[in-house]
C-alpha cells in the first residue's frame, strides 16, 4: 500500500507540474499572438501615416507658393517705398531751396 501511495503522490505531483506547464505555455502563446497582432497592425499604421503625409503635400506646396508670392510683393513694396522716399527727399530739398533754407 505504501508504494501505491507513493505512486499516487508522484502522479499527483506530475499532474500538478504538467498543469502548471500547460498554463504557462497557454499564457506564452497568448502573449505571442498579441505581439503578432500588434506587429501585423504596424504596416497599417505606417500606410495610414504615409497617406496622411501625402494628403498634406498639396497644402505644403500651396503654402510654399503663397510664401513665394508674398516675398515678391514684399520686394515690390520695398522698391515702391524706397522710390517714394527718394521723391519726398527731392521735393523737400526743392522746397527748402525755394524758401531759402530753414
């Protein structure tokens, strides 16, 4: 009978260790599947980011063109101001000369 109890205890221990090992393996497989699912979504996220970037490209191009036009307008205004100031100085000098100086 003692040997039967020893065998029964050994069987119980083996079943418990096997049960623990199965539980551990199931958890590991679950973790692996979660990683695979996350990994499979990575290309989707990358593709979505590329689409978003591509959709912004026209806005970036339009902004660049607008900035280029604004720089041209700034240059033209600067030229006009310089010309106007030069004309004002000439008029002021002629007024001063006509009035005999200030």
